[in-house]
C-alpha cells in the first residue's frame, strides 16, 4: 500500500463543503493541522465561529470522506471553535474585551428586528459563544421585556454599570433606567450621548459578540454607531413587502458608505402557515429579501416565518430559542446566526493588539 501524501489529503478536503461558510473546507483556512502517520490521518479543524452541533456533523463527514479512500485506513478528526476579533472602521479601535460588535438594523419599524436580534443573540450563546446585547433603541427599548429582565443595574463604583443577565446574555438598555411607560422626550444629541454611555460605561467583560439592536431608520443613532462605535459588521432585517425593502435598501447603503460590512439580509415574516389547516401563504409577498441581497451583492442569511408563537414567546420574556430549543423556528434562527458568524469569520482579522507599543525613554 502506497503512503498517503498531504496533497492527497488536501484534495479530499476540497470535496467537502463547509456548510455555513459556503466554500470547500480547505479554502476556509479552518484546517489547522494535518498529521499523517503511515495509513492514519490526524486532522485538527478550528472553526472561526460558534457552530454548535454542526461541529460533530463536520467531524463525522470529514472522517467518512477520508476513510472512503483506499489509502487511508483510519482518520482521527477533531473540530474546535475559536472566535477572533475582526476589523472595524479605520478611524476606530476595538473596545477592550469585546471581540466583535454586530449591529442589527432595519430601514423601517414593524419588521421584527428586535425579536430577530434577541433570538440571534440567544442562538449564538446556545452554540457556545459569550454574548452581550445592547438595546440601542432609546425611544422604544424592548429587550428588557424580551429577555425577561426587570429592575435596575447595579454600580459597584458609582461610575460604571453591571449588565443585567438572563439566559447567559449580558444586557444593557435605557429601559432598565426608566419606567416602562415613561416616554423619552429627548433631542438627537441626548440620544447619541446616552447610547455612547450605555456602551462605554457598562462592564461587559469578555464577549465574543455584542449584538446591537438598533432603532429603525438611518438617523442620529445609526450615524453615531457608524462614526464612534467600532462595528465589525451589520445585519439588515426586512420583510418581503416592497415598502419595507425600499427602506431596508437605505439602511444597507448607509452601512456601505461608512465602511461597515453588511454580513447579510434576513427576510422576516416570509411565509404564514395556517395553524388550523396548514395552508402556506406569502402574505407580504415572496422572495423580496433574497432579491435585495442579490442586487446588493451581499449574503442572504435566511427567511423566518410569520408565526404567532415567535411573537407571544418574545412578549412573555421567553424567546423561541430558549423556550423551544428543538423547534423548527429555533433551527432557522441557529442557521441564520451561524451563517452570519461564519461570514464574519472569513473577513479580515484585527491584529492591532498583536503589535507592541514602542516606548521612548531617556537613559
């Protein structure tokens, strides 16, 4: 039996598609080590995003493909995950401890952006990431209710705030600091200052991802986020309806102009399935989010149904991903969160912390 070579192993790895990155496994640069000992191959794969149960699926697939080759009698495959910090706007530096800030935006209200944000955050956490949630909607904060949180955050030093925590998500929102029915009658500068304080004066600790639930539109809050907050990427949430797509395109263009990469588009309320008869109907139109993603040359992250349970569970403070972990809807949210994180994983990494500071001293 002839000895297996590295080129032969690489050729086999090229036949395997990494599901969430969308390229062959070798092209992802996730293969960190290949060790060949006689007719046994040892493979170490390190995915750059939280992939949950897919890690075991990928390991099994790689093992099957390798062992199907007559020259390989045994393949030992390990798959780990490691989230890296990725590049942000050129004029900004990352916030210490937070590897990636991801903004979730929509052009208009009522498209389910906040519900999508919280379930994406919970899906990332369920797959093994450390996750925070910043509710940036000063006028209409909804994350405290959706995450089942109440009360006020503590401050141990009188200067900074401790995030509120539920379902392993560290959360900060103006909703913790005011009564739920108190209107925020503030002008733009006060809103932007509040947003900066909520971000910078919270003890987030170490996070793989901080999800920022933005208010709808392209106003002061979005401008502050793009100019003063180091963002690794953005996700656009829309419905298939033409009027929603019209505004969503504006949000997408805004991020492009301020050099924040758009990781993809999520089409919410894509299809309604009658709970009585099972009839499927595209109430708001069909395929608009996919067409928008194709036109803008960005990734289409997936579609979510118009399902009353998603709304009811979020209102009750028990979102779908935590209350129905084995449901079809949770599977959809996990596919979206993994695809989003995988798209970020193959973008440029931030190496600024790797370079030493040069200190000049008189001797």
